[in-house]
């Protein structure tokens, strides 16, 4: 069990180092190529880096048992990480939209050669990170694997747009892609943030779960009456 936990932490650690290092390159590359699409991808990858970093720390903190100060244990730290991650992504997305929307009205030609090089590098780095997390047993690894697969698809989209702009004078494609990608990020972030707030408020984690548990308890022999059923989750798992 200890070996599996250590192996999981090592895999997540590798994914974090790869993702965070490349996120820095993305922001620099987005500024140099004058591409809001790359900046949007950089914001998304920054959020993933925070998620992966949080998961890495939480994987290690997960070894700690409940104590006299935290009698429920430390699982709720993951909710705090999710909340911080959501706040960072929302602020970053607002910034990207403030840059991209004016460019729809007044398109600026980005450096498509630089975009293509960054997109190829993005597919390679995120693809390798997916490979490192492949076959993971923990929920953290599986969820992060999906995040990184989304990143690969995002970079494939940037690559396609950059190649098209190499042959066609359509600079508006860059801000349109960044707006579309950013709205997709915001939709998912706000949905996850609302779910996180619901857990903070001790809400029932899943729709219809209360009725399902109630029906299950009523079906037990000799159970005549159920009073004041409480259902909550520490971390949504």
C-alpha cells in the first residue's frame, strides 16, 4: 500500500513539474507571438498546474491521520485547493477575455510560425504527462489524466488554427479561438466552484442521493421509522 501511494505521488509530481514548467513557457510564448489563443491555453494550464500541485501535496498529506485538532482528518484540504484553483482560473479568464474581445473588432496578426512551434511542443509535453499518469489507480491520477487530455486537445486546436492562418489571412481566428476556449473553461470552473461551495455548506453531494439512501434504509427489515437523516461529504468522493 505504501509503495503504491509513493508511486502515485511520484507520477503526480512528474506531471506537475512538466505542466508548471511549460505553463511559464506558454505565457512567454503567448506574449512573444502576440497570440491570445496561446494566452488562453496558458491560463488553462496554470489552473491545471495548481490542481496537479494541490493533488501532489494532498497525496502526501493524505498519509496523516485525524488528530485532536482535525478530528475529521485532512481530506477537506482538497476542497480548499479546488476553491483557490477556481478563483485563479476565473481571474485569468476575465483577463484573457479583456484582451481577446477588442481583437475581434480590430484583429492583430499573430506570429503563426511561433504558434505552430509552441503548439507542437504543447502536444508533446502534455502528451508525455498523460503517459506518466497512464494506468493510475487513484482518483487523483484519473481526474488529472482527463485534465491533461483536455490540454492536448486544446493544443491540437491551436496547431490547426495556426496552420490555417499560415495560408489564409484570417487573424480573427486567434481571438475567436481564445474566446471560445476561455468560455469553455469558465463554464466548467463555475460549475465545479458551485459544487465545491455546496460541499462547504454540508450539502448532499449528489442529486437524488437523499431519496436513494432513505429508500434503501426503509427496505431494511424491522426498520419502522427514520428520523432526521443527515448526508454530507468531506471532499466529494
